[in-house]
């Protein structure tokens, strides 16, 4: 009975993710939610079916909500994207089932904009999954934001220096469930 239940559960999970649109795709969708500075919910329309879909921005990692600059990053992402139609270039699905996409709103790459404003890191760990030119431009934008002490980089070199979200998540693992 337990084995049958596990098999059913595995089949259900596989069917759920199988029914989700494929990873490598492009489409337009309205941004209907902003979880934080790098995670959105969009309304995916397929014919008559409208499905909310969680999206992780490709190539960036923004401060978590409980981190310094987390609320500022979320607010800025809301100003850039909430309630607007974006063009999504989705490249993968992450371990949480979110589509990993580059998102443009009114022609602006919102991930790049967050880096330029000093409200996100270029997520170098996953740079190999970005087109080479995009990864290089994200890295240059982060260097420029650091040099300008924009956003979270204002305290660079001090005791209040920014903590990368991946380090913060690891240190907070017992207290934090990833978004």
C-alpha cells in the first residue's frame, strides 16, 4: 500500500510538471505578483486557459525579504514589473518548479536593471546557463554598481558589507524556507 501511494505521488508530481509549459520557451505574460527582488508570478495564457506561474529571474540573486535591502529590492521589482506585460525568455526550471527566465518589460531587462541599481547580484554560479554576452553584461553591471556604491553596495568595505543571498540562506537554513 505504501509503495502504491509513493508510486501514485511520483506519477502525480511528474504529470504536474509535465503539464507545465516547456523550459525553453518565449512568451508574453502579465506580472500579477512580486515575491521578492528576483521572483515573480505571471499569468500564463494558453488559449482559453489562464495559469499563474512562478518565475525566477535568470542570472540574478536579490536579497531575501528578511535581509538588508530585501524590502527595497522587492519594492523596486514591483515598480519595474507589477501589473505590466513582460516578454519572458525561459531557459530552465529550478528545483522549486519555477521557470527561470530573462524578463523584459517595455524592452527593459528587469534583472539587469536590478543589478544596475545595486539591488541584486549577478548570480555567477549559474552564469554558464546564460548566453555568454548576457552573462558578461550582467557581470560588468555588477562591477559598475559596486564601484558607484549603488544600493546595497553603499556599505562595501565596512562592517555592514552586504551578505550575498546564497550565503545568507545557508547561514539561515534552520530558520528559513526558500521562497
